[in-house]
C-alpha cells in the first residue's frame, strides 16, 4: 500500500506552500530531518523558456518552498533539469528561478556530464544516459507540474523524470518510439532505472504542483492554466499520478504510463493499492478538467503509420498558425523526424512535411507562442465515433 497526501492549496505564497508541504510530508510519514546532511536533487519541470503563469513549468515559488524546506532541515539542494531546446539558464530566467537560485545559493548541476543507468526488467530500453548529477545525490525530490499531454495524455511525476535525459536526446527517443504505448513503456523503463539502477537505492520523493494545472492542449503553451488547488506528495510516482488523474476526473484508461505502470513491479498495481491521506478526493474533485484532444495513434491503426496516406487521413497533424508564429524555429530544432523546414516565400510559418512527421507533437510542446494547432485527419471522424 502506497500512502499519498493530498493538500488543498490555492496560492503560490511561499510561506503557505511550505506549511502545506511540511504537513504533506508528515502525513506520508516522511521525516524532513532525513534531509539533514544530505545532498538533495531538486528536479522541477522547466520544459522551456516560458513565464510561470503559463502553467507549463513548475511554479518558481513552489520550487522555492521545497528548496527552503530542504535547507531549513540541513540539506544541500542541487537543481537538476535539462530543457529540450533552450538553455537551462534561459528557462530559469524566464520562469523566475534565477533570483531564487541566487538568494538561496542553490547549486545548479552541470548538464553536459552524463552517465549510463540501467533498468532491470526493461521492456523497451535497457540503458539511459542521464545527468551524472543524479548519481552524486542522496535523495531525489521530483517536483513536477500536473499537465495534459498530447501524446501521453498526462505528464506528472513519472513523465517529469524524462527531463533527466539531457537536451535533444529526448526528441531522438520520440523517433525511436513514436507510438504512445511504446513511448510510455520507455518512460516507465526510465522510472524503473531510477528505482533500481543506482548502486545504492536512492530515496525518491514526488511533490506535485497541481495548485494551477495545465488543461487542454498541453504540455506546452497551447494548453490553458486552470486552478486545481492541490499539492500531492508521495514516494511512489505512480500513486501520485493516479491521485492527480482521479482528482481531475480524467480517464485513467488513457493515461498509458499509469495503466502500463500498474503492470510493472514498481510499487502500486492498482488504485486500490493507494491510501490517500489529508483531504479526500471527493471533497476536492475538479470538475470540467479538459483533456488534450490528441492522444496519439490508436493501437489498431499502428500499421497505418507505415502508409503515408493512411496516416494523414486518420491522425491529427501539427499545423503552424501564421497569426502567432514568430519564426523562432524551436520547433525545427526539436523535430526528431527532420520534418520541419524554413518558411517559404508565400507563408511566414515553417513548412511541415506530414509524410515524414511521426506525430510526436514535440513541436507543439516546445513552441513558445502556442502557435501550433492540431488539424484532424480527413477521415478522423471514423475514430471519433468509436
Ligand atoms: S511554430 Fe512556434 S516554434 Fe515554430 S517557428 Fe513558429 S513560433 Fe517558433
Ligand atoms: S513535425 Fe512536430 S509532430 Fe511531426 S515529427 Fe516533427 S516534432 Fe513531431
């Protein structure tokens, strides 16, 4: 049985957040004195260089509250994160992290150094190269943001660990595993590597920022922030993610990292294995939380990906909008399939080759303007009726 604490919190006041997070730690019987003398990795979601009110990144005050708790209890925090396209410095500046890093004297990990980590019982991928800094800490505190995701349906504690894979290596993984299920299994392999791949097992804590979450076309700026008023804390990432899905009324069957994670030997194997302490889910239930429209390619249509015409008929395609595009070409940089080229003379937007496109939606995720919308395939109404 995994214990998760659910706290009600509708503000990003650092003092209130600290009090709530400390209460949540007590509820799951995690003594913060365990930070004393420990080197503690703090892994927020700093996907790209965007402002905190976009709800695309972990709110800086949320990060600050966790960092102050670690410091107050004698720990030495080190921030470890690797955005996909922009530099970490740029992402921290835009998201308001730099003054906090300076004020608290937090170490920022060297992102160029990587080390291999393996997953016992991997299903897709045995070895990963992650930031070496994770090997040199005693405790890992994962601080994800709760968001919808066009490919994996949700991103929370499990998916946030993907940021441990440095920079553009992440998009190459999309190319290897374009299918939602395969990609999710590979993310679970990475979670498994964190659980079993270090010489000595590390304590992991997941503190989810769901005070304001991202709904709709997440996980980038195409999604919309919405107040969900919650902090969810636990030592089991699947239990934390499951609680967030139940809280927001999303369909668990679409959350592939969750459903497939339950079949792994990682901890919980069903919602029945999770004890929620603090507030009750029913009392805090979020109504009308909007999922992302696209949830990847349906399993029964996987074979059509090899057939260009079928793919374009049955799967949504990313479509840049001239009205919002600033021609920054971050989408082109991240595209693992080399499917995006420079704007032509007629239209001031990048050109997309939909035959090459594998529908990973990394371009939507990274676009700082929310300028990439989804266009349904001409025959997609058939799928909508299923
Ligand atoms: S679509 Fe977005 S990421 Fe691509 S060039 Fe335009 S603004 Fe930049
Ligand atoms: S165009 Fe966008 S969705 Fe298609 S492969 Fe490139 S990044 Fe992925």
